[in-house]
C-alpha cells in the first residue's frame, strides 16, 4: 500500500517497495521492509516510532545518505538509484536541507558564519540573498543572535540556527531527524512552532523523524513505523489548521 493523501498528483518524495538490509557476517537485519509512500509538495509529514522501528534508516534513504537494498527513492522526479555518488551529492545540496538532533554547528564560527559556510558548501554561484536571510532570522527569532558563537546560544537557539542553515539554500525539501531530541520542553515547543511556521510561510516540504508522538502531532500527516514498516497513518494538527 502506498501512503499518499487522496488529493495528491505529483509527489516530491516517492518510495516504492523500499527495503534496506544490513549484513554483518552471516547475520542479516532488515531495517526497512517494503515501504511505499508519497509526499506532496508543501506537506509537513512526521514519521514516528520507537527506537529500532526503522524510521532513522528510512530518513537516511530518503536523504540519499545510504543506498536501498531493493526498491527506489524518487526525489522531485529523480531516482536516486540512477545517480552516481557525485550526482547524489549535488542533488542533496540543491534540493534537500537537513536538520539533525545534534546541532553540528562549528564552534569557532558565529551563527552567521555557520549559515554562510553552509551556503558556500552548497556550490551556488549567486551571492547569498541577505534579504532572505533577514526574513529567515525574523521567522526563527534569531536576528539578534547572529554574531554569537554556539557556546553563547541556548540549545533552542542553536537548533534554530541549524534550521536557518538548512533553509538558507531554499531547498525544496527539509528533512529533520529528531530535531527536538536534545531540547527541554520549552525549547522543543519553540523549535516545533518554527518548523511549522517555516513550512507554511516558505512552502517547503518538511519531513520530520521523531520518537515523540507529541512532537509528531504538529505535522499535517503522521505515519507510524514498527518493525521496518508503516503500520498506521493519521492526520495531525497541521492538517486541521490548514482546513
């Protein structure tokens, strides 16, 4: 069964019978088992499940960070399996923004420096759009914190800088892996609110992996994984908010 909303026409993320099996000696572990799903442009989808459910492996497959054993991943019409390593890297840089549980900010650079280096690494030839950066900074409530180094920022502020770093290249897709995993409740709520707001205002497709059902609830659609499969689909608060 392909998990896709009824109004869908052209998915920006599509998987078909996706499987990932890890082999260690004579032991085989299948982390993802025949997952088929479709995510439409502008959707906010959360994938929730306990540790070991396969959701993180699915995240890495969707981001082109690991190769599928069988099946395929199609990102904005491009099949990852048809690309060599260099082409996969370029697709990630131009189409996908990543947000991880660990903020991965460079400690010697300011927040602004971390955003600038992410833009430089993307390989874009045009200068960074400072007006867009100002909009992002306002959207994420970090405008007054851009000159500070990570050690001078709270955990919530560091994660918001990491989100700005992911969004500065205007990716079509934002993949967030446990973005509130290292945050307290107050900062978690703030980061989730920022992800929802950026999804709505910037029209970027957002897919969030989380073990926390309360975090997943902010999405428009929630997919539950167990034993490497999607076993449940339901609407989240985001779907209600868009009606």
